[in-house]
């Protein structure tokens, strides 16, 4: 948490990812450079990997973390893969707490009936080489209750491993949270 933090971003990791994910750590460092605190934690234990598509369980655990304390600063949620659905469901459940959501290569479609109840400004970031995920993100954006934007990172695959792709994600997320989490 930077001393002059304007807010905090809580990460909801997706399937096959964890708080130790180099991608999420890199995004968190960029957010910290933009005066945002970050919290990375695991929604599932190692033995629960088979439950990575259990959006209700992921959401329940995310809500438990959000409700655990008085944060003292505004909150944003960063979701990746299935974690994006949990982030959106949490934002729909606690609209007074969550000020913005960013999804990286996420599956917002898995948030289902929660989508129309999401009032937090939502940015959905998708790799340009990931046509199927781009399609489901665009469909989900059309169902969101609040303002939303789908941003495509040209030439990027689902994991944003191409040179400069993850940096583009981090900068897009930092700009979004800097504008909406204050």
C-alpha cells in the first residue's frame, strides 16, 4: 500500500492462477506506481482447483475478504479469467463498496444474472488474437448495468505473453482505476 494511496485494487485470480502469478504481480506493481494499493490472495486452495468454475464459491470468498475490514480507501476489483466473473458478481452484490472493475482476458459471461446489476464502471481487456473471449466480453458488456468499455490489445493472445502486451494491460487498468477509484 503506497503511503499516498488513493484507493486499493483487490485481485480475483482466475483458473490456474494464484497470488504468485507473474502476470498479476506485474499488473499490481504498475498499479502501485499509480498510487493504488493492491491485494493479491488466492480464492481457492491447491486442492480445490477443480472448483475454478464455481463462480458462487469464488464470489463468496471474494466478498468475505472485502467485508473483513474497513478499508479506509475506495476499492476496485481486478479479475482475470474466471476471477472476472467473481469480481463482477461481488460488484453487483456490494455496489456501495466497489467503485470500478477491470477484467483481463476474463470470462464475464460466467457472472450471468449478476451482469445487469453491476453499476461500477467496468473495463474488459481482451487480447486481439482471442476471438472467442472477445465475443463473450462484448456480449457481457452489452448486459452490464453500468458504464463499460471493451478494449482490445492488438496482437495479444489470451495470456498477454507477447512483448508489450501485459504492459498495455497494466497501463489500461491503471488509467481506469485512477479515473474511477477515488
